[in-house]
C-alpha cells in the first residue's frame, strides 16, 4: 500500500513538473514571439522612414542642382563649390611614364605607370604605400614633404633611373590629396591644414615646399598642381572619354567633382582655362535637403558626431557611417525587443564598432541560415546562439541602410547631370572610385538601378556609370600627364 502511495505521489509530481515545463515553454515562446513581432515593428518603421521612391529621389536631385547653382555664384550654399583645377585635363593622347603622389592622412601612395595614348589602359603600373610616422604627422609640413621626397627618390631609383635624360623641363609630378575621414585625426595633424586645402594660397605654399624637398633629394620632378583626389579621378575619366563629365569618390569619405564651363562660374570671372572648362569639387557630403529620408537613428548619429548639423549627406551614404546606423538600429531592437536575448550585448553599445565592410559581408550572405551573419555577430559583438530568423532581421537592416544610401547617391548623380542640362539630349559618363562601389556589389547594383528608374527606359542610356581606371590614387598619374604634354620617357 505504501508503495502504491509513493508511486502515485511520484506520478503526480512528475505530471505537475511536466505541466509546469509546458507552461514555461509556452510562456517563453509567447515572449519570444512578442519580442520578434516588436523587432519587426521597429524594422518596418525604419524601412518606411528610409524609403526612397523615385519621386523623392527627384526632389533630392532637384535640390542638389539648385544648391550647386547657388554655390557657383554666392557663398550661401553649404556645398562649397571649389574650383580646384582650371588647367587642361587629359585628352587621351598622352604618352610616357608618369609619377604621382596621393596624400591620405596618415599615409601616402607613390605611383608610377606608362600611358600609351589613344585611350590605352595603364601599363607597367607600380604602387607603394608609405605610412607617415606620428612624429611627422604632428610636425610642420616641411618635414612631411621631406619624407615624401625621400621616399619618392628611393621609389624612382628602384623602378627607373631618370638621370642623364634630356628634357626641356622637369617631369611633372601629379599630386592628389585625400583628407582624413576622422576629423579628430585631421585636427591633430599640424603638418597639413586639411580644412584650408581649397585655398589657392595654401596649396601654392605646399607646392613650393614639396618642390624644394624634391630639389633637395635630387628628384628631377616638379609639382605644378595639387588637387583633391576626386579631381584626379575626373582627370583619369577624361583620358578615356570626352563624355566624362563627373567623378565620385565613394569610400569612407565621399565627394564629387564635375566639369563646368568657365562662363557659368560667375564668381571666377577673368580666370579662364585653356579648354573653357574647369573642374569643380562639389564637396557634396555637406549637401542637405528637407527631402532626405532622415530617421531617429540618423538624428542620433548626427547629434553625437564631431560635426553636428554638418555633413548630412555624407552621414547617409558614406562607408564611415553605414555600419554605425546599422548598429544603432540593432541596439534599439536589443533594448526594446530583446532581439539577442534578455541580456544586452555590451559590445553592441560601442559606437563605430561595426564597419561598412562587415555590413557588406552580412548583407551579401547567400547561405540558407545566414552563416556569415552568425559569424560576424559572434566576431564583432560576441553575440552567439542566434536563430536564423534573428539573423534574417539583421540582414534586412543592412539591406535598408545600404539601399537608401546607394539610391541617394543615384539621386546625387542625377542632380549633377541635371545641373549640366544633359539629361535629355547628351550622353554623360560618371566615373566612380572607392570601396563602397568597388567591393559592395549590392550597393553598386542599387545605385545603378536608382539611376535607371529615375531616367526611365527612354533615357536610361544617356547616363553611364563606370568604375575608375587604376583604382585609388591613380588620378595623380593623370594629373601628371595633363601637366606634361608630350613628355615621353
């Protein structure tokens, strides 16, 4: 009898435990479903506020065209329409060996290549990256240029002996500048005042210093023009096509440049170029419009940045900020919807930990269970044990951010083309350089499709978007070529 009582008690206890477990499982599932639904609500709201229908893209393009026109005739535009280069750009007939320097914040590139004329591609291409020691970065500009001249001298000795060659003039050295993305890093550099590089007087002084350094180290070259890297990209584009009218830099930082008629540049009357055109740096990262699809995450990013209220367009489209917007969205989902569990992942709270490169990898994950998303969440944020549904949400956030950024770039391109009056009756080639375009396939596809949608089937062939020739920094070679007519090596 006692045995039966004990068995009955055990049975009742086991049954009660099973019921309790079932209740807990149901509660966990309901809680999980509520969290998932809340995360999806956040996602849908973010997608709705980030939407870029063609009608909105045209409003953005129209505003950019108006701001560009305003910037040419007054100082009221935030764009800063800087006439960075009034010399002749390449024609495609240039031949010879050319050298270039691309100064990029804490490092610089030394480049060498052969141009064959008749629009032939670069050959015998060599490139070397040199890190600038911190002591030189914080020193005056003369020490920096002394380092550049010294390293160039070594580079020339390694690749070609220029001594003994008879030339009517010293070989021109192309020099392009890519200001640092990090403004704090830019301000810590005493050698170069990056904020004043649009000033002709500042650039002239820098050219004097680099030429003195070249002479000191016996380098038979001379710098006659210092330009923004995107101007160099435009010079390369002109070498390959006279229909090239604009160039974009799409990487950690962004910028645009285009060819403008001198007559249009009213604030520069009297400064004529040989071709009747001049290259204008648009500085379009500072573009802003009431039609830009801003969200709470963008407002938060802007307010916490080192330049609140400025660089709005850049904060929507550049590689510097895409990952940070994704992180902010995921952080809200983690805080309000427990997307990654009850405990908030600490590393998810660290600003700028997620890079655009990682966003591209997660976004372009084609595996069934989003294995690359899982790997990146573990690697960057130490988030593990995620379900495929959670990983899919992460990939969707990446998609929304990238699609919006790329389509806004497309609107920016159309703003430039409209400013030039070339939409309906002229073919325009737009050249793009930078990692976002080169390595982020879906971003690139979204950019192209936005331009096609804006133009419609009848006009879609009028705007051609292509990747720059030679990659990052190669524009310095084409600037050198445009300055050294017929200087064969």
